[in-house]
C-alpha cells in the first residue's frame, strides 16, 4: 500500500527503540504482513551498518518517511512481550520526565544479557552419551576408571550439566577426555521457567508483637487494597521500621503477591538479605552491582516469572518486571545513592512512586531522617505520614552534647574532654564510634617553605595524602601518584600534611589507646569484601573497641555494644555551599548518632564544633530531626528552593571552559525565547562554571533552570531540548540534562 503523496508511507509501521543517544524512536516495516508484534517485545532491526536489538514501543498506520527509506524488522525475538504494558509505560515516562533517550533508558534498565538476541533464561551446556560412537570407542576408556564412572553416570542420567557433574564429585576435565574420544555429545539446555512461589500463610511465627505505633503504621498500610498510596514511615533509628516492612510484606506474600525492596548500597544488601531469608519461607532474589551478568539475569527472570516472592536490590532494580507486584519498600529513602548521577540521571525513589501509582499498589518510604521533599509531601497530604518516635525493644534514646572547640588546642582534632569521655567508655568495656567525614590521611599536602599545595593535574582540586600505601590521590578522578619527596615549586623537602582524614586518626587512636583494637571503616578499608566482613565479625563480638569511619559506618549496621558516638568536626556541613548541605549534615549526624545505644545500654553522642552556638547545631542537638527539618523547610521556602520550586540543570563539559560556557550561553538565549511562551515563569541562572570546575581533565559548566511547578518545568524543558537538538554543538563539548538535581555541582 503506497501512498499517493511522494513523502509519506501509509501502512502498518512499528516504532522501535534502539540503543542510541538520539532522543527518538525509529519507524520500521513489519517482518511480514501476517506477523503481528506486541509492544514490549525484542526485535532485531538493521540500524546503520549493524543489526541491533530494539524494543517494540508501538505501531501506527503510517510513517512520515517515504517507503524507500523504511527498512523491515528482521526478526521477532520474543513470543510474548518481555516488558509488560505498565513497565513499558514507566520506562517511557522516565525517558520523557528525565529527558533522556529511550534507547539509553532501556540500556540502563535491562540486564545486558537481554539486550542481546539471546533466550531469556541462561542456557546451560550439557553432555550426554553419543549413541552411534560410544559402542565403538568404549575400549578407549577401559583403563581409565574415573572416565568410565562418569560415562556410566551420563548414560544412566541421559545427560548432565557442568554443575551436576561437579556436584556428583567429578572433575570437569574428565569431560574433555570423553569428548576427545568422541564418547559424548555436547548440547544446550534451556531450563524451564521455575514455578511461581507458593503463597505464604497469613501468620508468620517469627513475627514480633508490634508495639502501639508499629501497629498503627501496619494497620494503615494493610488497609490499602489494590490502590496506590505512598506512606512515609518516619521512624527514629531502631524504632522497628524493618519489622513493619516485613509484616506488611507478609500480608502480600500470603496472597501470592511479590514484594520489591530498594536499598541504597550494595554494602547493606547482604545483611538485609540474610534477615529476609531468615524470616520468609519463599525465594528471595537480589540485584546489585556485584553480580555477574548471568546471576543478574536469573534474578531478573525470577521476579518476572513470579518465582521469587521478594526482590531486594539497589537503584536499577526499580525497572525489574514482576509477575504480580504487591508492594514496594524504599529503605533509607533520603539516601543520595537512589539518584543516578551519570548518564540516565533518574531518581529511583521517584520512579518507584510512579511505578506504584501505575501498578495501583502501596509504597513505603522508610527513613529516620526523611528528605525534605518527602516531609513536604506529607504536609501537602500527598503522602501518609506514619511516625515511630521511640526505639522498639529495650533501647532508649541517647543523649547529645556539643563540645565547643573554639580556642582549644586540639590533639589530632580531639579536645581533652572528648578524649576523656572515650577513655571512660572504653574503661567500662564498651565500643566507641568516631565519625569523620574524610578518608585518607590528610586532605592537603603543603610545602612549609613556600606554601605550595599538591593539586590534581586533571581536576581543580587538592590531592589527598594517603599513608597505606604512601601516595597522594585525587578523590574526584581517582588518580594516584607517589608521595612527593620534595616541593614541586621550591624543592624544599619540608612537606607537611594539613587537616585530618581517617588514616591519620587511625594512627593517632592506635597510639593513644594502645590496648584497644581500632577498626577503620571507609571506602579504602572496605574494598575487599572478605576483609570488611572479618572486621564486622570482630566488631560484632561486642568486645570493647574503637570504630573509626566515614558515612559508610552510619548506614544500616547494628552494633549493639556502641555506647559513645563522637562526631569529630561538625563544621563542614554547617557552611556547605550547596543548598542541600545542611539537610545532608543533619541526616548524617542523626544517622551516626543512631548507632549509639542500640541495645539495652544508654548511648551518648558528642559533637565537636568551633561554632557551638550556631543555631542550626543547637536545633539539631536539642530538637528532633523532624523539628529541625521543619526549620530547614521554612528556610527553603523563603529562598524559594526545592521542594518549593523545581530545578533542572543543563550541564556542558568540554576540553576548554570557554567553549562549554559559550555553548551554554546560546542555550540561555534559546531558553529566554522559550520563556516568552511561558509568561516568563522560568528563571535561568548562569551559565556558570561548576563548583569543581575541572574534573578528570574536563571543564564543567552549568545553566540552572528554576520554576514553581513541576508541570511547567516539564513542558519548558521538552521544548528547550528539542530546540537544543538544532544547535550546533562544538565537537569537544558534551551536554546533558539533570532534572531534580540533588546538588548544584
Ligand atoms: P529500624 O529499621 O527502625 O532501624 P529495626 O527494625 O532494625 O529498626 O529494629 C531495631 C531492633 O528492635 C531490632 O533488634 C528489632 O528486632 C527490635 N524490634 C523491632 N520491633 C520490635 C517489637 N515490636 N518488639 C520487640 N523488639 C522489636
Ligand atoms: Zn583528579
Ligand atoms: Zn615549596
């Protein structure tokens, strides 16, 4: 059916998303007139010179392209679509909301193995006895008893996989021998999809009796039937949020519905995974960055086919298909790692809320320190606010004090009072946690003679000095160089480390408290999973020790014997240039403080500051996090910052700062033009260089867009981006867009 007009084609056309950075889908002709394709299926399509795996998005009765320009789909890879209608809709929404190419959104959302033209379930190599040849060649293994035994087993079982062979106690190399002698054949096995998990009973004998507040929260959550509701479970550390999640999940699992739990970091997954496996008698799958492609594919499939009752995972698991999803839980919803900062810059929390809305199911956002966005949503009655304001079990809240360090001579950052307190707690055989926000030995290495500072060649930033191994490192681009022996400027050998990092404190604490073990927990010391685990095991014996660490230590762990938490210096967060700096400081300090007195012993929190009279610090110490958050919300309101306004960042990176800035200047002009249609409701600020203007050899600059309403920003950005696509971008410049940025960096 060719159209009479020259350009357009009339007839069935499929819109296909292909892996490309272009913000659009592509028109293709059907494989054949009979073969109907469903949205959400994978297809093989010619693209440029290659053949790629694409996803069917939709179909339509015509294309704006001429017939001669249209190519046919080569092959349909799935009998049934692998993405449900709802999930496809969510992916398309994400691409539109975050202004990211749909092809790249699919790349980020879907396991690598599925983006190849493979079958969905992993294929296993297997071997069985080859009937024609075996009889003739059998004499070849007459004197090889092991080969003979394996041969017999293969014959009896009519074929085995590698795993089955090794678990029967055979060396897999025997297979090679048997193959060489042409006694066996190799073939592929696609395991059948596993059965859907069996619904659990309504009552779980391992459930704890809920306290009054937990019961109120549980009742509110379980009252919701097949309807979207977003709950903010706002409970202090140790208040038993996990118990509420698990009992709400039980109510879904007993109806055969699946549960999805998102956690911020890989480090937290094994612990929570163990707790879930201990509690629930159903398969629990997990997805995180530490998996092999095959493991990831299996977990993905188990969720999709309904074999797993529970999926626990990090950020990208929000895009996993489910056979029958009943509830979503986001643990530590305030955590920044839910926001992807590179490439497809999405917030897994916000996508999760959208998903729950689509699926018509409840979602629980849990935190001891909720984000200001979520708190504001409870005030605006968009979320239901559920509070757990005291600790569950026997633990009682800890006391907080500030030590004013103005005019004090500090010993490696410690005041005399603090050292005395640490001594006391250690003397009574307790554990002490020392929190400092910097890893490495010292944040600066400087020359005493001329004031030279070791800087990174790729970034505008100082190098951090490390002792283990001796080096200087850039924490922005990861560059590591040998520790310089002399100043690069005046060649003096008098180099001096300035400031304090975890490694320096480790030395100091070890020499000061010689009979006490000191454990350092930061990104450097936990790189080896095994080493980290053995450290956790030692800490978990409860024996008196000093724990020293960065935020990493504040997340998720439950150390019952910690009675003192010391924040060495709270001042960095007080004067952070970023608009979320104070919120994050409050969250970190509250989270670290939550590590004190987790069991029956009372805990104590001590915060050192040179700005002890600063109202922010006082409010944080003397009031609850929530009261403090209300003050911050008022400040955001006055400053007209999120959640009271909506932000987008247009970022440009380049080999030179001026070309990146010049490009953004053109964008700013476009933005002004678009703004006319919007009655000037959108403010653009900049372009300005990013606070760390050079990073890993690239200069970074940004243009900030700000407006009142989400919908305005959405429409505005949509038009602006389509206009930007017509701009000539200098070859050295790359631009991207960040909707709802978590920092203006
Ligand atoms: P959160 O997730 O809020 O930090 P957890 O769920 O880890 O808190 O609970 C902290 C401790 O309190 C755990 O040891 C848990 O077993 C215990 N706990 C929770 N709920 C109850 C309850 N209803 N009765 C007794 N102990 C409880
Ligand atoms: Zn660097
Ligand atoms: Zn010098």
